[in-house]
C-alpha cells in the first residue's frame, strides 16, 4: 500500500475532528473537510493520509491524491510535479507549505469570512501516525482507550496561524 504502511490522521486537538475527503469522494478537486473519526478501520481511507518524501507531498490513502490548495480551499488532486501548492512538509510542530512558509494548515472559523490571511483547515492538530495493518478487522480504538498509544508512532504537529485559535464550530 502507498506510504509504506505509515498512515496518519490529522486531528484537531481541541474538538477531536479529523481531516477527511468530503463524503469519501475520490475525485480530483474534492474538498478536504473536518469530521468525526470513523470507528471502522476498513472505512477510514478517506481520513488517512501519508507523507510521500520523494515528491514532498502529503497524500490521501484513499486515492493517492495530494493535499492541494485552490482559491484558499484545501482539496486533493492528482500529483503535479510543477504545483507548489502541493508541496508540504513537516517542520517542527507544523505542516507547512514548502515554497510559501507562511502557509500552514488551519481551520477557518465557521462564523467569519475568509480573508487573505486565512487559509482552510484547523488551528491545533495532532497527527496520529500509525502502521496501518489494512486487514479491515482492526477497529480504531477510542480516544479514551488507555491502550490507544500502544504500537502507535506519534508525531505532534501544531498547525497554527498568526491569530489566536478559535473554538471548534
């Protein structure tokens, strides 16, 4: 499976929502939104991502499409080696665009208009990286499960903006 079995969720630390492909759709230009994490491992590909170090992209486990930015909205698209909007890196506790270092993943507040300084997706995220078994038999453990971190490799990202973080919806 793509990503060498190393898939991760991007989860908001404050409200627990994860990034996912809207409605599980695998088409080019599908918007990346936030939703509750799927309890069914075999149904979570639209919520799993992996880092492709060779291309400098973060991709969906569902279809291998890259996180991309179109008109300040985070979407997924097929890999384009000339698109700087698809170039992302883990930098400290941030997921940051490789060519425009001020561009990080954040969530727009539900009650504010988009401005030039705002980009799509959330303020404090935790990336939960784990080796994906892909058997379909293993359900995702509950966040309250004391064994949740066993066998899980974690990377913590702080996806921040210049503005103070706002509550989840």
